[in-house]
């Protein structure tokens, strides 16, 4: 199967991410349909031209017409949806998703899937601190990273297809990681970052802080405005990796604390120099983009 | 003493912050002079119109002509400079500073100062991840907070003067805190944030991370590009408060870790809801500005 303008695409789940995918793909000339829980989401997406058509209930005939299905649901609803409705999917269709954890999803989906269907996992490293299709915009993909997470069960064609999809939507970098590598990476880069932001934000009542703060604290806590339902599910589905990354961070933080406690200027400065050097590498790589 | 267009201002220390003050005050019509370690800094500031004149060595006659002296030096050099040169300062001049810690500076300076001079501490909550006058810009004050830290030794006139100075330079909010309140606040809002960013950035080699990261990690580590000489000095000068704030953060972080470890969804979600609520208060207050 090849990604071309005849590929009919169904987005299942029309929230911030599903809506942003819909806009990116519709604007590229694809025929995009959607399934959502609420009729208002479909109406909004139709009115804004994000989709060509949509449904609120699993209409077998409707579902059966799509070549590519993209799931933008919470992990547990993704699995439930497939269990209930995969029998309606067109033979040989391709399935992908946006789920933020992989090991606990990818293997289960591939295990339960009809043998003529192929599922390949993907994770768009983009988002906003807002939920709902009303905030959807393809702009969030510009400059962002997109990760494809194939397993031994995936065909080279599907991997290639999924990567092209990432570039088509405007992502800056498209990479390939195993589900295991992905979960370690995301446990560190994204989930740990959210744990830090939340822990920092609950330390004190914020009312008095706002008149005294600089940009540092604002930047560190931007993601503290968190969707508790989604993130608690993602945390627990990647529990082992997340705990390992939290412990790694705590080890470094405790080391710095102890260096400060015993006035070890040289040790503090050494850690700061390493930090500066590693952060500068980010800037160099980003300037190249 | 009143702040008016005849107030002649000397900036001692012409780095990022001294240069930004110089620009803001020159643009407001004040006559601004500067003292710097390097002639190149003076030359650059003259060429860019940040100052009207400057010196590299403590010329008694030059120093003696200013009504207001603003110190933008590292804490220990601030104290050394005053010890060596305060005898040249004009009688009844006012002194302020930009130092990021207060208790360990303010009382020492007020203790050692000539009885006809008055020193009032201030802390501009603004900055960049860059050092040197070449990066100076008054733009960093726009929307930022400015904190004045008077003690019982300060006159109402000096407090008023210092607040006006903050508004004059374009700060958005000017507040008053005791040196003790300031150090607790800044230990939490700024120093702890820097400790977190540094600890996070040194956890792993960054080369592989850049292709997978989202904005969360980038935002959390922006300040990890840290000036090790300045920040290690600031950390140790506020050691007691900083350690208390680090311990507070570690307590919340450990609580979240333990909630995740025992799959306590409700406890995780409760912390996230509090975090979201407290972060939203920031946005509300900032929209009002």
C-alpha cells in the first residue's frame, strides 16, 4: 500500500491531536473522515473544514471505506474500539495511532488484530496545554519530532508509509525507535518532565508567587497545566520506565543538593559546565534544522 | 533625593544586566556613565549609545560626580568594590544593585557603608542565557518583575526612589519584600528551578535526545545553559534557603513517585488537578497585566 491522494483516511477520536491530524491531512488534499464521541466535535470539524464527513456511532458501512485508520484515543479506549469494531475495517487497511506509550499498546494491538490488517505505532511529539478539537491546529507539528515504533511484525512498506505520513503532516524530523527504546526515551523526555513540573507546581500556593517570578519558573511549569485523566493513564502504562527515569533524576538532584550542602563549589561548577555543554548541543542541532 | 532628569547615574559592572540597565536609562533621557573591567565593554557600550561615558579604573573624580550608583557585579566583587572605593562616592548619593541574593549582601553593605550614603537592595527578575554587554537589551524588562528589598535602615524616600527606577526602566510589576522574604522566594522560584534544570540536563548524553524531544524538555532545560561562576556563588550565598526549597520539592516529587509505584491513580490525579489549578492562576494574573 502506498500513500497517495486516493488514500481515504479515518481519524478515530477528534480531540486536540485528532483534529490537528485532520487539518494537516485535509489541507494536503486527502479525503479525511472522522469518528468522535460527540456530535458537536464532528460539527465543529466540518464547519472549519478539518474533515469531509464524520460519524458519532460505529456505522459498519462508513468504517469499511477507509484505507488508513489513525487512532487518536486514550490507550484503553483504543483497545476497546478495536475489540468492538475491527470486524468492520476494510480488508488490508493500515492502522496507526498517536498514543504516547508504546510497549503496553503496540504488542496488544498487534496480537488482537485481524491477520489481514497491519498496525504500526507512531508518536507525534507535539501538543498543547489544551484539550479538544476547538484548539486543534496543524501548526503544532512545525519543527516537531515524529517517532515511528515498528516491531518485527511490521512490513517495510508500512514503516515507509508511516514515515511519509509524518513528513506529509509537516513534522520536522521523523525517526524510528523500537517500542522499548521509545518508552525509555519518552519516560525521560516527556513523562519525567511532566512529573517535575507537577511536583514543582504543588509545592506552594501560587497566589503570592506570580508577582515575583521570572521566566524560569514559568517555563518549568507551563506543562503543569496537565490533563489528569490522560497523563495518569500514560504514567501507569509506562510505570517501570518512568520510575527508572525518576530515580535517575533524583540521583543527580540529590548529588547537587549534597554538593551545595557541603559548599563544594568545584563539584557544583563541574555539574553546571556539563549541563551547559549538553544544552548547547540542543541549540546547535536545532539551528541546523 | 528625587529621581529626575538631573540624576546622574553610574552603572558599575557592564555585563548583560548592567548593559541592559544602561540602555533603559539612557533611552529615558538620563546621563549614564559606567565602570567596567574591560575597555572593550566601554567601547561597545559607547558605540551602541548605551552610555555617555565610562572608565576601566576607579578614577576618584569620575566616581565622585554621580547621584545614583547601580551595582551589577557578582556579590563578592560588589563588596570588594565598595570597600576599596566608597570613599570617592559623592556625599548623600544613593546606591542600589541587581544582586540575586539579598540577606548575605544587604546587611553587610549597609554595615560597611559610609553614614552619609544610603544603599537599598533591588533584584530585577529578568535575564538571558547569555553573558556580556553584547547581549544587553532593555527588552528583557518588558513584562518582568522587579523586587525592592528594604531594611529598617532605609528611608521611605529611598524606597520610593528605587521603585520609581524599576518602573522607569520598563518593569511590569514592582514589589517590596524583606531580604528574608526575597531569599526564600528566589530560592524557590529561581534557584530551585535552575537546580532542577541542571540535574535534568546531566542525566543523559544529549546527542541522541534532540531528535525525539518535544517542547516540554526544551522548556525545562532552557536555563540549564548556566553561568557556573555566577550561579555557584549565588547558590552558596543562599544555601540555607535553597536547601529548604530543594527538600520541599524532593518531598513532593517523592510523593508522586510513590503514588505511581503503587498504582494510586486517584492520588496522582489529585496532585495533577492541584497543579493545573495553581498554574492556571498564573495565566489569569498574567492576562490581567
